[in-house]
């Protein structure tokens, strides 16, 4: 347990007890931060969100951590529920930046002793890792999400229930069951166009007829994965479908698309939305982080 908990103003919605740090703006838009308590010799947990406004959130994180180091904190644990750039963890085309490594390296260089994240895309399982020299603890919200999904489905009999991830990456969250997803090549590299690899195939790979299905994933971003998974399972005759994920970005009206496709949807409050109903703070407390 940390001796001091510092909470960024962008995390007040999580209702974590701690000291609010000052994060404001200079007139030109640059970030100003101030640590309002002495931290010398203390182990400090800093809770900070980096979404939305990922680039700004990360710059703030770097300067807060550097300042904690300058003030001689003994240990600096950064709790960043959703780690941005986590999907830029490999080089698909020559010359591409592996941004996830850069972010972690910079965080380590600023003085972060340990980074705590939730269902971080590039880690693919719960546990402790070293990535680009940074110590990372990856916690999974899967137990909490599945418990809520079962309640929504009124605790169906095991034989009537399937819990699956929509692809191999998040299969550690479902207990191993996964659908079969294939992405295509990058879209054209027209200036101004968002970089994206379309989903060209998504198959259930199991008998869905008459089943209640829980689809669990690390994140719902554009929602293309979840929407395709729901459509596939509906066509295959699934009964009720619950979609849940740790991080709900819900770009491109994807929440509406999922609901219109007949699914019920919820996520954790790592990112606030109208369906953020599973508490990150509860998880962090249960794990003894805070
Ligand atoms: C992919 O490997 C992840 O686990 C998610 O399935 C994916 O990132 C979701 O992205 P989108 O919502 O854009 O399909």
C-alpha cells in the first residue's frame, strides 16, 4: 500500500480517496502541474487518466512523475487504467514507430518505479512484466465483468452459456474461448485518413444456436470487432448476447450500433461513458494497490 495517494483532477470520477494534485493550463495550452504535499521518502501512488486527450495526458504524466522524483519520493507507482498507444506494440511495415515501447521507456526514464494498468493490449495476460525496462503490473477486469454479465443473464445454466473473446488477443479474459478474427492490410495511406486495418473475417468457431453468449474484450474502440462478433453470433442463432470490455472508447457511434444489433453492453469506468458500470477503484483496492 502506498503511503501517499495522489489523484489527478481527471480521475475524480473514480472516487479514489487521496490528495488531488494541481493540473492546469498555461495561456498557450501547455500543461502546468504541482504536487501539493511533501513526498520525500514516501512511496507514492499516482492515479492519472490518459484518455481522452492521450498526448496531453501522457505529457502530464511524464512531468508529474519527474516532479515526484525531484521531490525525492521513495517509490513512484503510476496507476493508468487505460494505457494509450498500447496497440502500437509491433512494426507491421518498415519504418513504423513502436510507440508503446517509447512511452514505457520515457516513463521509466522520468522515474516511474512501477506502472499499474488494466488489461493492457500488448501484455495479453494478467501479471508482472518488464517492458522496455519498465516494471508493469497488468490487472484484469475479466472476473468482475463476467460476474456482472452472468447477473444480467440471470445466472444461466453452464450448458446454456458461452463466454468468448472476439479474437485470440483477449482470450485470456474469457478463459481461453475465442472467435476467429482476421484483419486485412492497412487502408491506403491517403493524407489525413485514419490508419486502420479492416476486419476481413470473424467466425464463431463454436455452436451458438440457442446459447446466451458473453463476448469479452480488452477494449471497444471503433466497435468494428464487437459489432461483427454480435452480427455473426446473431446469424448463428445465439439467444441473448452481452458485450463487455475493460475500456469503452465507443468511437463512431459504436455503442448505438451494438445496442441496435440487439446486444446489451457495459464496460468499466476506466473511461467514462453511459455504460461504465464496473468500478476500477474497487479492483485497485481489492488488489492492495491503493
Ligand atoms: C484487438 O486485438 C483488441 O483486443 C480489440 O478487439 C480491438 O482493439 C478492438 O478494436 P475495434 O473496436 O476498433 O475493433
